[in-house]
C-alpha cells in the first residue's frame, strides 16, 4: 500500500511516489486474467489494453520533449495511447480488439519508456531548479504524472468493477457491514465564509482547476450528518422514485428540463448500477462477488439519481461551497486542512482511523464507521468511503489558467454537463484528499464510487 502522504515538492519523494503509483496500477492490471485484457467493461470507455499503454504514453508525452529534449521512438503509440474518452450524449466507441496492438508490443513500449524516464529524470532532477521549456518546475510535472496515474488507479478500479467476476483473479475481502445503527440527523451550518481554491505562488501542488483561491459567503443551511445509505435509497425506490417524473426534473426554467427523466427512461435505469435484483432480494455487486445489499453502506449513484432522491426527500444536493463549509469551516471561524483537524491521535494528515481512502479496501464501509473523521460541525465521513455529488457545474474559478503542458485537463469539461464531486473513495490516493482537489463526472455516469448527502436551506 502507498505510504499516507500528501503532495510533495521534494524531488526524491516525487520519484518514489511515481514508483509507488506505478506499482499501484501494475497491481490493478494484474487482477485481470491475461485473456481478458481486450475487454471493454464500460461501453463509454476504451478497452483495458488502451490504459496499459496510456499511463506510459501520458508520462512520455509530458516529459519527452519539454523537459528532457528527447526524440520519439514510437510516435504511432504516443498518439494512439495519448487520450482517454468521455463521450457526451451517445457516440459510443466501435473499435474491435484486433484494432489494438499486441500485449507484448504494448508491454515493450511501457518498459522502454520507464527505463528511459527513470534514467533521464534522475539526471535532470539533480538540478533542483530544473524547469520545462514553458517555465514550470519539473516538480510540477512530476506531480501531474503521479496524480494522473493515481486518478487512473481509481477510475480503472471502477472499470474493473464492471468486468465479469470470472475474468478477474479472485480475491477475498472482509466486508464491514455491522456498525452501531446509523442515526440520521441534519446539522445546522451557520452562515459564514469559506475558502475555495489554492493561492498562486504557494509551494503545494494543485491542478489548473484548483486556482485561484477565493472566498465565498454561504448562507445558513442544514446538511445530513451521514451520506445517504442503501437503506434510505431503498425507501425512495419503494416510494416509486424511479417512476415519478416530478422527481427527475428541475421545474426551473432550463430548456433541457427533462434530460434526467429522458436519460433514465431511455437507458431503462431502475436502480443503482451496483445493485441487482434477485427475486425478492437486492444484491450488491462488489469487486469480486455479489452479496446481500449492505444497508448501511453509502449508496453509489449518478448525479441524476442523487438529485431525484433529494427532490423526493424535499431537500437538495449541496453546492460545492456548502460542502466545503460543512467539511472544513469551524464554529470559531477558522478553517481546517482536513475535516478532522489535528485531534488527540496526533498528526492531522490522512490516516486510516479517519476514513476509508488511500486504497484501504475495495468495498464501502457503513457510513458511520469512522466517527474520528467528523468535521468541526460534526458532519461524518466527508473524506473517503465514496465521493459526494454537489449541484455545482464544473466550471473555472476566477483567475483560472489552463496548464500550458496539458491545456485540456479541465477546460475540455467546462461544458455544463459535468458536475463537481468532493471527498474521495476507498480507492482515492491520500494526496488527492487535499481541501482544494476537485473531481467531476457527467451527471448520468453511474459506474463511479460516488454517493451524496442532502441539504435543506
Ligand atoms: C478528474 C477523474 C474526471 O478520469 O476523466 C485522467 C482524470 N483526466 N486522465 C477522468 C483524468 C485525464 C479525470 N477525472
């Protein structure tokens, strides 16, 4: 497992983090039986083989010319494996397995890139002021490579989750399903300010969309202490939640008012993607097996489903700023680096007693499993055990500038179709639990480790 550590600017730490991240993704691909690497577990994404090449092509395309001044040795693969896909509104890929290179050729490409990068980066890094042709410190690029790979370690887990069990090498996992009964209540958060974003010129790493820091004044609201559980979501289903159009549209002035309802109807969605009905019973699909639905685990759903539940409950999804205030603000008016602050157990850095993250396990745990992780206001489980949907469209903060070496990382998704998720899942690396990290997906994407909690205003 990865050491629990946050982002670093120290070169030595960074090369070690890259090695750890490689180990993490290698282990994931290793979970797949070799005859199944050309499968496409999620129809909106590439086949598994693409990602083996992609993780190396990404690093190589990032460093090769601008940091190391090297020549390409396989430009065709550099292009083939350069970018993943996220089709908006249909347009699924239609390639066939035979369109892709052999596993041996891809592994060769991977090995060659790793050995060249390891050799050349070590040299370049000896100069502690090393920077790229566009003037960024080499440390920033290394953070980009490490976090890009760690994000894929999570999104690959979503993908392999959907791969049929018999195409994976089985693993046993002890599931946590019993904790003290979950008592649901909502917590009043008084009106006040909260900081979003990172100030430029600081020495910690952030992606382009985390800049710049700014203050938002948030009116008073009340927020669920816990994430919405499978048990609560069952009540929504029993109340006809998936058959009632009123829960699926905004009733506001948007032209695409019925988009969520139309999506749900067209796709025939009638329950969360991780659930399966068997006779009178609901089963839950974990990474390796079906189990009876664990009622106190957080429900993982698309944003459209989360919003429908919230409307049924007479509540809303939190905005990004509300979520941030519930997680990091305090009654005293200061802000904590992590929801739990520096408590009796010593350092405030993410540690396993504060929540389920940093590859701690495959499956969720009950929503009340880690009371030590509570925020200053007593809101529980805000980091780990599943990302949380906000109602906020993924859009730039004031002062946003794309990274010149990766212009599309965020900007390609400022399209009104992607929404901000905050928090983290069991498969989120510790470094991305920082306060300013922003994740996002399309409102209709169901295969992510993402749940929600509701607010009232
Ligand atoms: C930030 C998780 C939404 O997976 O689409 C990986 C991360 N971008 N390679 C995604 C990403 C390019 C991105 N998310």
